[in-house]
C-alpha cells in the first residue's frame, strides 16, 4: 500500500508592501501621517487590505503631501 502524500508545508505570509518610513507622527489638522501620508484607519487596516486597495492608496499619497503645513515637513 502506498502512503498518502505528505501535506505541503505552510507557506509564510506574503510581505505587505508599505509606504511607512518610520516617521509615525500624525498631523492633527489633516489627519495624515507626516511620514507616509496615510490616515490612522488606513495604517491600522493596511495588512488586511487587498493589493488593489493598497495600490489605490499608494497612488494617492504624493498628492496628499499638499494637505500638510510645509513647516511640519521641514519646508
């Protein structure tokens, strides 16, 4: 009698690409992180979002920079 095939080893979770730059300070006026320009709810849900959701937010980040007082960004 032959043995049933051994179960495949569990794959490690895939890496979640993140725009985080470890500058975790939120601007109260805009509600955006001064490092990555995401909102707190976006940051909290990031690892549970689909690739499409993360891509959509990532595409918006550069435009969000203008919502923050430049003095807070060192400019």
